[in-house]
C-alpha cells in the first residue's frame, strides 16, 4: 500500500518558537493532503485540507496564521506551528489522497508527530 | 452537516470471542463511503474495512465484517475470533462524495482484549 511519512515523529520546543512538521507521500502523488490534531483518548479533528499549489482550506475555529500549511509539491506538505504555546501540545497527523476526484476512496495516514511545547 | 456517533467509549472482549462495535451516522446524502479505522498504541491509523453506500452487500475482510443498515444509518463492525493484537481504538468514519470528501470521524471506541 501507499506510504506516508512524517518528520519529526516527536519534537519538543520552547514556548514562543515555531516548529515545522513535514509530511511526505513516498510512492504516490498526493494531490490532496489533510492535517489532523488529536488529543489523548480523543478523535481526530480535521484542521485543514490542502491541494497542491493552492492555499489550504482551514476548518472553522482553526487559526490560519498560527498553523501555516504549505503544499508546494505533489509529495510534500508542511505544517508550521508559529509562536507555539503549551496548549498547542498535541499529536498531529497528516493524511494524503492520491486522486483529487471523489472516485478515490483511499486516504493514507502518516504515523503522526507528537509536539510538546514547554 | 454529517455526523458520526460511536456510543461505546470502551468495549472488552475475551480472546477468540466475537465483539461488535456500534456506529450511527446522520446524512441527507444517498451516496457516500463508510470506514472503520484502527488506531493501535503506536497511533498509526490503519484502514480496517470500507463500505460503499450504494452496495447492499456487507463488506468483509477476513475476521472483520460490517452490518450496514442504510435506512437506519447504522454501520457496526464485527470482529470474530478476537486476537490480542486487535486491542486498539476503533474509529468509524464517513466520507461524502462531495464537499471535498472530508473524512468525518466518530468519537472512537477503545477495545481491550482479555487473554
């Protein structure tokens, strides 16, 4: 099956700094990528959807200036948490789809990144 | 807007026994996809099974099968011959064929398997 990687798997940063998380599709071209946030014992919350070469579409309540998403190529999307604060500590998961249309049902998930802000 | 509800926060099953996880959803659409995902302690999301709404036949993948009741908007997952490796969080998810096809997840059910 298709593989999605994330880097880093775990990052600790100081309050007020920015941190970038990379999401790569290793063996397919991801026209659409999704970023989720997950708190312990809770479900995945969609933060934003990005299409290659376009601006990301953010879900209601997600600060676009705080969570910067770039999908500059068909195999790479990045999430930058700017001016991170302890409340941003969470598990971030990216997911990729290899076809922009509605006919493709498969969505592949990365292994996630644990962010801890001290 | 579509919603997905999993009313069982936790479930437990004896090894080799059968367990059923419940999921209901709400939608006004006639065609869509439904999924069950497994999230083990590693937190890697794993697709367990999928169902296309237009198909009347229930999907089956080895020990995993679903009971899809479209009129009742119910989509339960049955795990037969439960194994210790089945212990995980299980998420039911809905995907529309329009509106960008975002996955909408239920709250999750934590399944424990007793040896």
